[in-house]
C-alpha cells in the first residue's frame, strides 16, 4: 500500500538496516517523537490493554485533523508510538483510517501482527483507529 | 558429542546469532527422539485407542498406555490420570474432587506464590460453592510464612501449594507442608510443574494426595500432563467431563463409569503426545538429573551474583534444591525493552508477570525478566548472557 511520505521515508531507512539490535536502537530513538501525554492524565480509559508495559494514549480530532498524544514506561513501546505519531499526526481522519498496521512488520520491528494479548503494537494501533472512528 | 546436539532447534540462529534458549521455565526444547517418536506414530501407527481390534488400534493403545506406565514407574505412583497439562490436572482436582467433597463454608489454603492455574480454578469453585480461600503470605526472604500456614490449616479441607516457584525458583518445604496438612486433616495438592523437570519425585514416599505436572517442561510435547492421585482420594473423585472412553455402559436411563484412570479421560486422548512423552522419559532416564540440577543451580547462582553486581535486583535465593531460575529487574531499563534487546542478540528470556500476579503484587512489582536454565544450557552461555546484559546496560541505562 502507498504510505504517507514521512512514514515511507522511515520504512526506506529501516530497509537498509539488517541488524535487529540496530532496528531496536532506532525505535528507541523514535520514543522522542511522541506528543507528550502527561502521566497525570493516564487512566484505565487511556490504557492500552495487552501491553506488558504501562502505555497510554489519547486521540484528538480537531477540524478533521488527527493528533495522537501518548507515552509508555517502555522506551521501545514509546518508540512504536513515535512511529505511529509520524504516520498519523497532522493528517485527516479519513486518510488515517485507510492505514493498515502492516508497516511495522515491513520495517522488521515486529515478528508478528496477530492480535494476541501480548502484541502491544497491534493493540496500540487498534485503539488509535477506534478512537479516531469515535471522534471523527 | 554434547547433550545439546540431541536438540535440533538449538543449532538454529535467531536474528543472526546462535540461539541461547533461557525460557525453560515456560517450556523446554524437545530432543530429536521425541520429535521422531511422534512423527513415527503418525506415519506408522495412528489409530484411536482402547476400542477397535485392528492392529493399528492395538499399537496406538500400547503407545498411549506405555506413557502411563512410564509415569507410574518414574514417580512410583499407583494412579496416573493423563491430562492436557498441569492446568487441566488442577482443574480436575477442583471439579472432580472439590465439587464432590467441598461445601459452602469449607476452607481451602493457597499461597501468594501460586501460579494462576492454582488460583483461578479455586476462585471459580469458591464463587460457585461459597468456599473460603485462605492465602499464606510470602515473607521478604521469598519463603512462605510457616506460622501463617499452620494457622490457616484450622478446619481446612484442602491445601494447594506450588512445589517450586516459577518466578523465584524457591523450593517450598514440601515435606513439612504435606505432613502439617495431613496432621490437620486436610488433603494436599502439589503443583509440581517446575519441580519434575529437575527432581525425580517418589510420589508414594512424598505422600501428597495429588500432584500435577506437564510433559512440556521436561522435554516432552505440549498438550499433555498428568495428575497423580493417592488411592483414597481417587475413590472420592467424580468425573467432571463425560463422553466416550470413560464409561462402562450407557443407556438412556443413565451411565456407569470405568473404575480406573480412564474414568477421568473422556474422549479421544492425547495419543501422539503420550508417545512423545514416553520417548522423553526414555531419553531422560539416561541423564544424571541430580548432577545436572546441581550444575544448573550453580549457573543460576553465578548469574544472579553477576546481575546483582551490575545493579539489578534479583528476586530469589538459589539455595540447595531451588529451581535454576533467575528473576531480575534493572532500575531504569524496562524489562520488556531488555528482553527485546536480548532477543536481538539471540537470547530467549521471558518477561512479564509469569502468570503469578498475586506474588508480584506482594513483591511490589508488575513483572520481571526471567532467565531459566535447563539440561542443555552451559556456563559458557551464562557468561555470554552476562556480557550482552552488560552491553545493554552500558548503552541504554
């Protein structure tokens, strides 16, 4: 599928990295890309169920434009949130809802995208999409 | 030729590095003989057990019952019910013995150290029957509060306790727990899932009423386990699953049941898995288990000391008889991140609550990183593990 430019650039960059450790280091750095969601606002409602880490998010849709605010105690999980932030923030809800989670697998970040309880990324992605659908 | 060569999976690479498998408390790897036995069964002898007179059915029945013979002989037990694993075995006690013998107001004793599989079945029964559950606390030195245990036994009907903790590796004083339970007039169930891979328990001498364990933690296949039961407890059990194979006769007005273990094995059983488990017993019979356990415990102890030196908190004590399990946490690097970095270097460890949330609540944490060692692991692997851990700490802490 055709990805938004910023995400496509990231996918291309990841495609040059073979070493899993380097991929994880890169994801670790992406944890800086999130729009902060203060811990004081974390609640059961904002929690991503199924993550081993404490991971929380809220989605704001203003004038049809999406903004994801999020955070996690695991830097790698927050890095994956940073990846989703790059993929969706500033885009229209209509566009974002076309996105599929497969890009994380294409980038070699995840071994599996099956929606099991331990698959934090899939649960993160599904929660973001659900919130956008509710709020658009 | 090293013992490792018997396990084909251990020669593979993960993320470009040789696999070092340290998630043995979750499941162990299978030697080639187990894989071959299961494949050979499906290639050559596949049939349903117990009923048909044809040759294949005879071979399948022999294969299935041979596993029961192995279990009885390995553990010196008179009754061995084949189940889907430890969880199903405990559920069989809850529903097969508990429903027939526990009433509203009766008390059962669990500990804070239990795996969820030894908590949830009792909570379900408690809600259904109004049974009181008492939990024995875990002390700061990771042992059970024995004073509280003794107090909890008053008028208790059943004690359910883990032999060796899957999180801490701590071996509980099972002989004392069994003896005290019996003195108080209670029956006792031992969850031996983490014990049997390392310790060849003599069930008769052990004197517990029930003992549950799984094949897959001792080189056997997944999907099969056993419940050992003393004769008097066996007579008090009622089947909770009805169906084929467990009956003597069925009429429209009612059914009568088999008198032996088949009474609790309704439906087509785990035949290929039983054949695989027999092969695992045969393979393990050639291993000096006590010597390996001592070796592995020393590796675990050494690993724990190194981790403490690197600033980790280690949850466990690694005393004689304990499991070769090291649970640890870094003060700043999240356990899930740590496990992903280790995986990137070929090391398989477990993170999370290890299905023991009450214990982790007691310890004031939500999860640990757990490295658990088994027969094929070596000191050299532990040293490489510590080198990678040190690298991760230096880079990300």
